[in-house]
C-alpha cells in the first residue's frame, strides 16, 4: 500500500521558491510589487509541487467564517493546554469556533507551517499560544493580513497580546518566603527563550532588590519538566545555606522536592519550596505545594475579547494583565 501524501501548502511553495509567505500570497492574488523574476520562481514552485489554492477557505476568508485559528505547542504542559480550553469556551460563548494546529518544533519554519495550515481554513484571526522567542519574532516580522494575537506575548513588541502578570506572580511568591523569615530566595528558572520564564526571573529579582536582600546567582534552571527540577534540586541540596526556593512552575518544584528528600533535607523544615501554576495535583503531593495560581478562564475571556474588538475595527485594543494569587500550603514555613 502506498502512503498517501498530504497536499502541498503555501508554506511549501514559499520554501521551494525561497520567498516569504506574503510574496506567494501576492503572486496568487496578482498583487503589484513583486519582481517578474520572483513571480516566475513562485509560479515554477507552484507547478512543480502541484499546489492548488483552497478556494473554499478563500471564500470563507472573504466573508465571515466565525472561525479563529489557534496554534499551540506540541507538548503536555499544563499552562498552554488550560489556555486552549479557556479560549475555546470563550469563543463558543461569543459564537465563534476554534480550529487548532500543533507546533512540533520550535522553529520559524515550524511556526510558518502551522500558521499556513490555519490560513488555509479561512480563519478570521490567528491566536498563538506559544510564548517563545521564535514565535514572538514571527508575530513581529510577518504580516499575515489577519489579526494575530500572542498569548503571554510582549506588549513592547507585539501590539496584540493577552497574558498573566507573571512578574507580579513571581514577586508574590518571593515576598511570601521573605515574610516567613528567610534571608533570601533561590530561583529555579524556566528555559531560555520563554517569555514566561523571563518574566518570572524579573519578578523574583525585583522583589529581592526591593527588600534589600541578596540576589543569589541564577545557577539553577530547567525545561519545565520534573526531571529537570530534580537535577536542580540535587545541586541545591548540597548547599546548606539554601533555605527557600521559588520554582518557575509546579512540575519543576515537584522534582526539587523529590531531590531534596532523597538528599536527606526535608520540606519545609530544612527548605521551603514554592511553585507556579497551581496544578490540580499540587494539593495532593507530600507536602502539599504552595503555588501561584493563574486564572486561565479569565485569560481566555480577555484573549477572545481582544480578538472580537480588533475584528470589529478597533485599531489597537489592549487588555490588562490577569492578576495571580498565592495558594499557601505546607511546603513553606519559617526557617529553623
């Protein structure tokens, strides 16, 4: 049996011709501004690949499809999945439906391919639930001709974004540990390139500096996984001066707690630990984890509200960051 090949997309044509998605679109729509040699190269790529424009999607895009395209990251992280669920609920209440695609590789090419898949389904707007530098750069540099919203983006770079106040959430977590009597707080950061990780580092450092406390070197970090938290926790356990740790998410915090326990240091008697996200299981680990809770339902409503406002013609709609709350459990206590 022969394997059925997927039909070529506009992204495939752009890659074959060595041009941007916008250039292919301009050639297909007979728009001015494309050099003859470039247009010929695009047409040759179309012929070689056998590309056929999705006419039904084009028709939908020219009217009102009531469809929002969402690209998310291809993993099981709690935050992006909760945002997607909340956005879907908010869209349904507003009379829209979502079509989704999953990014498997965090590259510009992967982002382009995912967005192209959405564009071919006649969406009215695109929402990127991937707060990574690669995606932020794509949203800044590429004009899709449609409203493009980045969840957890950077307002200084992407004008259309909705997000949680990660800076204040990290500051709240750090402040809680300092108020318990800890001299300072170590931080297990998220991976480089992620806007959430960067904002949580900023909030942690900002609170320590505001209270005149020493800022430990940022030596510990992970990839959001419990395994990476465990590796960071093994290093932290070797330093007897460490009494308080703020982790950039709950999964890494769980790994840190496991590593501390294996090294003979108890939580919270020897070391207090705070996470971020408030996973459903965080209340049931040993000890129950103190964590920063994000209101994903409100984030979904604000993101959908921005999409509706820009589709209604508002030129530069914006929304306040969603506040966070600290849920205090038994993983934190005053130092001995």
